[in-house]
C-alpha cells in the first residue's frame, strides 16, 4: 500500500548511503512499488507514533487494513496497530519460507 505523498519517501529512504543500494537497484525497487503497490487514501489522521512524520504510514496501514507495516525504525512505532503488526524487513522475510507471508 502506498499513500501518494509518501512515494517520494521511498525514493529518499532507498537513497540513504548507509543502505548501500545501487542506483539501478533503487530504480528497480521503486518501479516494483509503483507496479505492485496499492494506493490508499487515509480518511483520518492518527497519532500513533513517537515521530509525528511516521503517523502517515500507520494511517495507510489503517486505511488498507494491512497485515504488516514494514519499517527500519521500529522504535517510533507501536508493536501493533489494530490488526497490523509492525515489523522490520528482516523479520518479515523470515516469515516467507514458512508460508506465513505471501
């Protein structure tokens, strides 16, 4: 799920030097998000995170009824929001071989 204003956030985050993602791969990832992501329009503002800028991601998960919210910075987020579990990429990837995540 992608909220339109946060599309730029993905580009900015993937370009962070500490992630060491080559430009070509970043462009492929952004295209993958564009082609397979679902746009949602949150209908309400939430105050669920310790960083107000991160609330928009919880708002998207809430509007979409998402199973997971993936972040690299769990300390700003609650562990759960309703039925949405907040996870890191690594913990989500670990669930895939078990068939727990599509």
